[in-house]
């Protein structure tokens, strides 16, 4: 399994380097939270993890069903922010960003991808 202190350090570094990030939730493929850090109080990391895994699984089925290969990312734009879900066979990462991230969403995706690769690799 992945080292807890390694996850915490990677999440901390990624959030420190990306001011638009409001949170990162790391969970296993079944939705068990491995680590979560969010700026807004009252956020239930377990609820986010469960939904992120369901969204990733459904999106993966859609991608495979359309012969588009394996799932790389799911991006959700909402009224006041963005959620980026990245997955690996064992780990799912959900990054939460505010509306101010609109201009730097591409850079944010790359930072989250690097974080996931660092956690898994």
C-alpha cells in the first residue's frame, strides 16, 4: 500500500504550489479515504471519495464502450468551481478548485496528474 506520510507530503506540496486548489481527496478504488485535505470546513471526505469513485467507474465504462481506451481524467465544471478526478487502478484523486482556477485549469490538471503519479510510483 502507499505510504501515508508520502501521500500527506505530496498533497501538501501540490496544494502549496497551486493557490487555486481548495482540496484534494485521495482514496482507494473502493472509495476508502486514504487522505483528504480541504480548505472548507464541514466537507465530508468520505462522501467525496465515494462519488469520485462512482463517477470514475461510470466514465471508464463509457470510454471503453466507445472504444476510446482507458480513462485518464474526468473534469466537472460547476457554478462556482471545478472538480478534477484522476484515477489509477488502485488510487483515485479528486482535486477541488474554485472559480478562480478557470484561467489555469490546464496547469492544475498537470499538477494533479504529477501528484497522482508521485503517489502511485
